[in-house]
C-alpha cells in the first residue's frame, strides 16, 4: 500500500490505465482474429469489412499509446499481405507487390 497521498493517486491512475489498455488490446486482438478468419473463408464482403475494422482498431490503439506504433504497423502490413494473397481484388489497398 502507498505511504503517501501522491503515491496512492499514482497507483490508482496506473490501475485505471491498465484496465483501459487491457480492454483496448483485447478488442484489437479480436478484430484482427476476425479479419484473418474472414479472409481465410474467402467471403469478399465480410473480409473487406472485417479488414477495415481491424486496421481501424490497430491504428487507434497505436495512436492512444496502448500498443507501439511499430507493432501496429507490422500487424497491418502482415494482414494486408495475407488479404492480398488470398483475395487479390477484395481490398481497396494497393500494395507494391503487383506487376504493372
């Protein structure tokens, strides 16, 4: 237990942040898993919607500081590569891997 008022307040703030971060991380992980499942089932409409929701969740978590920006970027990149490999014409994102 904290011995000073300031230490008690900081402990309370840490608990509050931890709860918020855990909620955001859990929601982000769920969104990514749903996007991967949707892409693997090759359902075009469902995959597109789930992909966009996952990208939004990752970007928002990174901007809030819940996860590092580099981790969000890496996960978005890997998700995009997987989606383009399985459903090349499904996503609005253009990658540099296609030949012109």
